């Protein structure tokens, strides 16, 4: 009676201070932020706690049995408090005089984990007991178990059995073996001390105890017990299983989530689906790395990553530890030279393999001097490396496409590649550098570099707007400028150092003639060109107000360049880039859905206008809430005329078919167009190219703006990355060139003078013009047309030769 009264008195005293347990009906577990590609492959996971929430029905019955056997075998019989366990704990206290944890049921552990601290006091224990009774009245046994198995800490940042299965075994709970289930079930007692990674011996003892309890309770057979007990520990530490490598994308999405939701982004179970397409991202990773490695190979070997003096009988385990200690980098394999022949070396890798690098993989390694020079080619392997050198290996391919190992090194040069859909600006692939973990600087969005001749596309488009045409003649001749906007007298020249006299604009752009571009800019006016460039998304306040603009002297990012070229790819509309498609909460409810500007055809334009009218009518209703209003697509506004875009597309196709980007003809398509870009002293190498499906920009350069070296122009350093990527990206995509818009005509002109000529002229070629900017055709052709009852515009019927 005294005990009962005391207990009741304690309840009356403590009950008002007990926390409300109503929150358990809608508990929000701390679930990390996850970033996915558009085809729902995991890119990255952010958050201190790894958790995979599971419903009760999703947890295998054997997992539940294992936990009940280890923690609370009378769970389904007691009312939240197991009197047997409490009596055992009390007897132990009387016999030893020590307070030890004991008698806690799963319900009591739920009460402690959600509402109380873990300190061992009598008051906390009473609170635990009273809370357990309240929990049992509020929730079913299954709901309590579900909370427990999702909340419990199981070591190595894993919370809940779903996360533990992935952390220790790399598999979901339903694919675990009995021995693995028992191992996880043994962890709650001491997740650190009984951990199979940190303390496999103690973990094995605890696992076998759990198996013994399951046998004792007739939950498993003797045969199952014997087989599971004989199974060795197979646990390994598994990190979050990234399914696609896109760390720069992940960082962009993470930053956006934090800006929207604060620190809650890391714990609230948000999922972000990006616009990235996994197969295009893989192609972009490989394309950029190959281009960076190719540049690095051309400029010589800078030496080993380190050196270790080999003893006569080296300890392989010790060597592997030394090898694994050097920095990792992208797709390079780490190793140590352990033997040298005249024309080959033997390398021990960090995985304990012994690989041979033959002479094709070594002969390139002339010693690096600087970006312009390297030592003569080596004659034998001993001139390149020596035993004990710590090196990198790169998996390369020979001319026949056969793989082979070659000596590698971490490149010092950097690069970037971005590809997006011109129709709505959705980014399909983005690589901000050679290796995110060596440098987190995202060169796509953060590196402002001079675009060089790649900017000429916008200069020429501005010229067409100003009244010039593809056949306009500009003199390619020496010139000296005393421009107030420049610090000194400026003597620009072509890359070749030669001058070619009067040149048609189409030919000048195809062959990237600098002096033509400068004279063209001077004729149309700098102000007009800068204002016009803003239509492509460039900030006119950031562009230089001098004639160097013609050569791309204004600093811009690769992201800005791909947005600009998207206008030339999509028919003349500006659409801004975006990389996040949707953001959802832990229940799958949509928190954000991208609604980017997109290129609309006439049918869609009309549908959008009708939808907007309905939307305005709905919004005017007083009972209509903002959340209930439908989302209407947004149509992009025209940035340049369709005639201007058609002519620029035509001229930029010539850059690939006839000009500085002829290497891209290997792709085998006639609908691709683009422009190389190289800056002074070859400090930046670019290629910007597109078709109707994708606009893609590739950039190569040093972060410290050092020169790349003689000959490292856009067509050599950056174009290969663009080609490798677009060959994959355009595979299976229908070839499609733009249709000639109204208001255009095609006529024969003299290839040297740009003037119209009659049929049979020895220098006759076809050119396309806007009707109101075309030169007058010869009288002979006009008379013929009039005799046929036609007018001058009848030449528009000639098939487009471009």
C-alpha cells in the first residue's frame, strides 16, 4: 500500500511536467537532403544523420523478431512497462548497490529517445515509466515499433534499421541474411563498443548472443542458428551510394536548398530533382577529363607524386599504405614503381595489383620545363622514373581504341563543360572542373574569363541587325588604334600574323579574322554592339566599351556563354539556365516546381494566352486561394529576329564545315554549328556549339590565367571535349536544321567581291540575304524574271544551299 501510494503521489507530482506525446502521431524524423538526376539516380546526400524511414510493413518480420529477442521479448504482452525487468533491476540494485541500466522496454526507449535525456537518475526513470504508459494508450504496438526501428542510433551516423543495412552491408533490409540482421539487432545496447567496424570481436559476441536469444524463443531453428553463427563478419562501411558523378551539380542544388530552407534543409528529408540527364553527365565527365589529360600529356611529365626508398624485401602491406596516402584524383589510379625494364615498368597499385606500363604508355613523358618547352623524348624507362616513385596511372586508348595503361599525373590545367536545352534552359550536364575534391571552385558559374573569338558570334549578329549582310566586304588589313578606352596604342593582328585584304563577313567569321571583326565593330558602333549583346543575356555594364570587345575581351562565365549561344540555337529567344526541376518534402509533397521561360510555337503561344486569361479570371474570384491557381507555362520573348538567327546559324555551320572547327565534322552531322575562342597568349581556349537539341560550351585554361602555350587554341584544347560529348549526346537525335524564314532570299554572288553575278560567273557562289538588306541582283536576271512574270523576290524559291 505504501509503495502504491508513493508511486501514485510521484505520478501526480511529475505528470504536469511530462511532455506532450501528441507529436508522436506526426513525428518528423531527421532525414538527409538528397539530390537526384532527372532520371532519379542519386547524385548526393547531405546531412549528419543517415536515415531510411520504413513503414512497419516494410520491415522484415525476422528483423522485428531479432530486435524483440535482444531488447524486449515481452513487448506485445506488457502495457509499456515490463514489471519482470524492473524487479530484476531492483534486485540488482539491492544486491550490488549500483544503478545500472536495466528493465527498459522498447516503449520506454521510445520515450527516452524522443522526449528525455540519457542520464541515469531515478526521476528520469519515473518519467520514462509514466511516459511509456501514455505512449501505449496513444499508439498501437506496431506504431511504437515503427518509431523505434526508425529512430534508434546504430553507429556510424546511421539512425534506424534501414540506414544501418545500407551503412554496414550496402543493401536494403529485405536483402539481409539472418547473421546480418542479428548483427544490427545487437547494436542498440552499445552502438560504438559493439560495432562490427570499430570492434568486430565484441560485435561477434553480441551477434551470437542475439542469435542464441532467437533460438531460445523458438524464433529460428537449430540449423538456422548453427549456419548464422558460423558466418564470419561481412560488415563494411558503405558511404551514401552516389549513382552518378556530378558533385558540382550537387553543390549548386545544396546551396539553393539552404538558401530556401536554412539548416532545416539537412534534416527535413527534402529531395531535389535536377534537370541533369545521367548519361549526358557521364559523357561530360569523360569528355572534359580526356581533354584536360590530353593537354597535360602534350606538355610533358612533371615528375612523381613522391618517393619511397625500397628495401631489399619490402613489406607489401606497408607499401600499399604509403600508396593510398597520396592524394586521389578523378579517374587516376595510384601506384608505386617496383621494377624497371628498358622499355617498361612494373607498378604496385593501392589495391595490391601489379600492373605493367609498356613503352606506349611511357614514351610521351618528356620532362616538363614550362608551357612552351619540354625536354627531348626519353629513350628508356629509367630516364622517366625510378623504383620507389609514387605515380599515377591513366587508362588510355590507342589509335585502334584498345585500352592500355600509361603514366599519368594530376593535371594543373583546369576546364569546364556545360550543356543545356536551348528550348527552356534546363541544364543537362555540368562539370565545373577536373576533380571537385581537389578544387570545389565551379568554373562554369564562378570563373569569369575572356571568351576570345567565341564572342564574335554576338558581334556579327549585331552587325546583321545594323544593316550588314553575310556578303558585306570588310578589309582585312593592318591597323593601329589610338583608342581612348585603351591604355596604349593598339596594333591587333590575326592569329596567323597574316593579312588577307577585302573579305566577306561569312568567310571572316568562318576563319576567325580578328581585324575584320574590329573594323566591323567600329563601323556599327560600340554602343549598338553592347546594347545588342544584352539581348543574349550579357550584362552590358560588365562589357568593355572599346574595340577590344570585338575579340572577346570582356570577362564572362561559361554559363553566360552557353545561354548566349542558346539564343542562336533556338530560333532567337533568350531563356535563362536552370538546374533544379522540383523540390519535395519528406512526404513527397511538392514544394517547388520550375516554370522556366521556354520557346513556344504558335499553337503553344495561343494556349498560354488563353490559360493566362482564365488564370486572371480565377484570381479575381474572392474565394480562390493562391495555392489552387494552376501553373501556366511561360513563353520566352524574342531576342533577335528569326532572319538574323537563321543567317548566324548558317555562318556558324560553316565554322565547322569549312573553318576553325573542322575537326567536329567527325560527328557526321550537318546541323551542328559553333565558334572557337582563343584569347591573347592562349590563356583561354573555348568552343561554343549547338544544334536544335543542345547548346554546349567547353573551356580549358589555368585558374591563375597562365598561358596555355603556343598552339593551344580553342580548336585544339577545348574542341575535343565538345566533340567527345556531343558524339554521345546527339546519338539517336534526329538531324534538323532550321527552315528558311519568310523575308529571305538566295542569290549568286562573286566570292571575292560579294556582289551579285549572273549564271556562269567563274567565282559564283550562293549566299542568303534578308530581302531588305540584299544587294540588287544583275539586270540580266531581273529581265529574265520579269519575262517570266516574276519579281525580284522570286529568287526566294531557290533551295537553301547551306
